[in-house]
């Protein structure tokens, strides 16, 4: 499956922001950067390397632009994980336009023993929001509310 996070050249990182945390997804495509941002966010909550891809979750969202789509994507993923009591760790943006996104996430039922819950992420926010290119890479960045 092309573009699957975990099998790609993309990466993610964090930056401090008052009582919250900034996440940055990087990739060779915008879709990969969005997928890496999702992985960064879920890695704040659980050890994503311990999550098996047993169940699929589909996300469809809309926004006024790509920046709003990033926030919508991340918040939809948080909602799906909460509703289904899942740990998510693998993400793929299947289609991305300037106003619409369709994506898939994989994970499994949350197992506190194996997934080692860390911090609760309440929501992705518009703080420090940026979607675009920097130094030849696509970037998807925002602050998440802890």
C-alpha cells in the first residue's frame, strides 16, 4: 500500500507550546505529511510501534482550505479512536484536494498493558497552523490541546 506511514520516507517531530504540544508531519507529498502528523499525534497518546493494524477506520472531511483540512483530519481521527475505543497508528490519506480529504487509519482495540497510554490529546487546534512546503518537503503542522 503506497503512502502508508511506517513504510515511507516521511517523519514527524514535536515542538513545545505553553501547556500544549506542537506536532509536525513531514513528507515527500502533502498526503504523507498529513499522515505523519496523525502518527505524531497518536504517538503522544500511545506507543504507536506497539499497535497492530487489525481494524480499518475511514475518515472523510471538508474544510475551506488545506490548513483547515489538517485540523479536521486530526480531530476526526481522535473522534473515531474515542468512539471505537481504539489505538490508531497507521494512516493513509487516500485523496486530498484543497477542500476535501478522504483517508484510512488502522489500529486495534486499546490495550493499556501493551499500548502504554501516555497523554490524552483533546483536540487539534488552529494555533501555529501551517500546511505547505519548507526546504523541499511538505509540512503539516499544528498545536494539539493536551
